[in-house]
C-alpha cells in the first residue's frame, strides 16, 4: 500500500487514539479488517458503540481520502475498491 494508506493509518491513530503498530503483521485488506481491529483494540463490544465506531471510521476515510460514503463498506478492499 502506498503513501495514501500510510497517511490514513496515521489519521486513524490520531482520531481514535489507537496504536496501529499493535496490529503487528496483520494486514488490513478491507475496511472491515480495520474496523474489527479498532473495535477489538478499543474494547468496543456494545452494539451502539460499534455503530458509532463504524460511522467515525467511515467519516475519517471519507474526509481523508475523498471517497464517497456509499463506496465505503466492510467488504471494500483498500487497494482494489477504494484505491488507497
């Protein structure tokens, strides 16, 4: 993944206060992969909190990358679908 993805990860670290280095060798192929990691790392288990986390993540991706919200799904692949 390129510089755009690195910038997105840095923004997500700032926005969510999550250390993405904790992902280790984990690869974020889809938005859902990143969402699941954030939910786990931040200890978000309540459905309402999970919904807010998803909305915030979509907001960050939309704002940072200029991608329309309707393209940002759990299954969307960063490289292929979103071109990040």
